[in-house]
C-alpha cells in the first residue's frame, strides 16, 4: 500500500494529523532511499507501527496477490523483463489505488492536514532517518510539504512515467525506455482492474488489521 492508502486506512484508527503522518512516513523514507528510525513523538510512532501492520495485511490480500501475479505475467508477455514486470505490477497497483482513494474527501483532508504538520519544528525534530539516502530526506519532505495532493496518481500514463523513473536506478528492475509506450498502455488496463478491486482491497486490509489486533 502506498502513502495515500495508508492515510485512508489510518483514519479508521485515529484522525490526529501527526498519527496520519506517521502512517505515511516509511513511504516517504523509501522515496529518499533512507531507513526511518522510530520517531520520538508518540503519535508519529503509533502511525509508523500501523503502517507496517497495514502493509502486512494489504500484501497478503487475495485481490492484491491476484493482480500482481496476473499483471506480472502480462507485462512480461508484453516484453518487459521479469523483475521489472513484477515490480511494476506491485508498485503500479499501489499508486493507482492511491489515485482512486483521492476521491474520498476525508482522505484528501487527512493527507493535507498531515503534511501541513511538517511545518512544525518539533515534529521534524522527532523524525530521523539513516543510511545512504539520508541526505535526500529534507528535499523529499520539502516536496511532500509543498505540492498538495498527488493527483497525478489518477493518470495512468503519468504513473507509468513515474515507475520508469523510480526503477531506473535499480538495474534488475529498470524498465527499458523502449517499453515506455507499452507500459503506458498497460497502466490504463491495470487501472481498470485496480478500480474493480479497490473496495475489496481496502476491506480485506481492514479485516486483516482487525484479526491482527484480536490475536494481539
């Protein structure tokens, strides 16, 4: 699940902006290719913990497993390499789901309120990252803080271009530039499958979290 999806699910558990922000922080850290340390702020830390539980529930959802398997095979059949095809099916599904969830007014408001808290020096001081990407962390936060909602996730062709950009630095997962048109066309079809499965994906993720809470 990508960060808008995390904000959407987090609202089931609390609407404090710092909590919702925490639920998205691991994805922001991944964008900078850094490792997120446990925040020293209680609500941020609770949001981060929910993020990891949500990912576990989402990634095991039958609809997500089915879409990734189907589209990993489909993209490979269209000429995209094995590793890239599977990465695109996984990450592309999450991005396209974000675009659909942005239609929920409460989710949009929660996202904007959460990223607005990045203007708070106390909140910024409670967040630490480490690793090779740490130097990119401030610029990622600045981009998140200043660009509003990521409405480009609603556009399959833009999602395709973003995937090519994201995966370019990973040789085993990179999409050959010659396949840009192929990937753009595929994202339109994948968006239809994600839209059909969106309610099931969210419902199954929520159910997985409830089961996990019950076991705990």
